[in-house]
């Protein structure tokens, strides 16, 4: 059995920046524009950009620091599941339970990452894979999920204001 690495992240007040920690040491960050699904993730020396494309058939391009396309993420209709396609491997991202309080990334052999957002301002990532790219994808997907849920939660409020 592979040894798990445990990471924590904390979000700033507006949720536009997440700082990633391992053993209380800062190892990376995610920066985004509020309500924008694009993000820049930096972990150690690696940098990745996540560029959201499409409205009715959404997907996200993953680009490295040289702006080379190294993968993409395709979402199902309700963004509750996704297929992550990298140059040489495929992964599945999905909710771990029906309440969507935890998420997981799996490869063909099974679960390699578990993402557990907290109710406050951050969360925990447990990873069996020693990969800055997979860690970056985990951080991005938790941020994207939070933004999507926030947008859905605002629909009734906007409906009331427009009526």
C-alpha cells in the first residue's frame, strides 16, 4: 500500500487565492479571478494554468509554464463528475458520497487522491500519488466546485431580485 501525503489549503477572504501547505510549510498556491473558472496554480517549481472553455459542453484546458497543452478536464452535465486526460494517463474525478462533502480522483487501479473541503476556509488533500500536476488538479477542481456551487446558490436570489 502506498504511503499517503497529507496537504492542507486555506483560502483568502474573497476565495480568490488558496495557499497549499504540507506540514505547515507553504508549498504552493492557486490564484483566480472571483467568479472566473480560470486559475493559475504554482507548486514548488511547477506552474500550471487551467483555462475553462465552453458553456454547454464545459471543459478545462491544462497548460504548463511554457503554455503547452498537457491535458484537459471534461465535465458531465451537472459538473459532479469529470474525466481528466493527461498526455499518458486518464483519471476520473467524482464525489465520494452523495452529499458531495468529499471528492476523489481515481486512476485505473483505484483512488489516488481524496479532497475534503472544510466548512470554513480551506480543506485537506490526501494523496497517494507524488505528482505536482495531480495535486494542482485537485486544488483546481475543489476551487471550481466551490465557485459552481456558489453560482447555483445565487440563482434563487437573482430570480427574486429580477422579478
